[in-house]
C-alpha cells in the first residue's frame, strides 16, 4: 500500500526531467465597485477599467494596515505625516510609484505632480503606464 494515491498520476522517476507548465498571466477580471454608493455591483470589469479601479484601491488602502492584503499592497501614506512640503513632494512620488508598480499590470508612473490642498491632504496627478495603455489619474490622498 502506497502512502499517497497513485490512481491516474503519471509521476516522473528520480533523475527523470519533469515538464513544467508555463505560468499563465492572471486575469484582471474583478467585481465592479460603485464608488458613489460604496458597494460592489453584480457586473464584472476587466482590462483597462479593472486597472483604473485597482489604482484607486491601492492609493486608498493603508499599506500594512489590513491583514487581508499582502504586504506588497497599498500606499504607505503614514510615512508622510508631519513632513515638510519639500519632503512630501519627493517622498509621495516614490511611495506612489512603489505602491502601484507592485501590480504587474502597471509598468511605470510618469508626469507626477502634487499639490498640497490642506494640512493633511494632497491632490496628485500622474500617468500610469499599464498593460491596458496609459491611464491619467487625478485623485486626492489623505496623509
């Protein structure tokens, strides 16, 4: 009697080369978020619209703040608290780029601009170079 069931399995012998399947790219299909009602609707989105939604979600999620997300997900906005405006400008660009390029669909962040709108909030603009094309983003982040 074997320790594992061998029914239907074609296992290689020791020393025999094993064939590995190429990893398939992960789909970007996801549920549509209705930002006005703060709900998830029954329709699915994919492609460019899913990437736009992912960008917004990443920027609104505190990195390391929720156990449901991996440590690669989210924006470290808490690192900007109490910083001078000069540091805010330089660090914000680095942190946004780091947060977004963790998603393999986002290749780069270009044309970054930041305008501090209040003591703890800033409006950021940039172009995300993605697998679905360039996406212009203009949003406000709370720091």
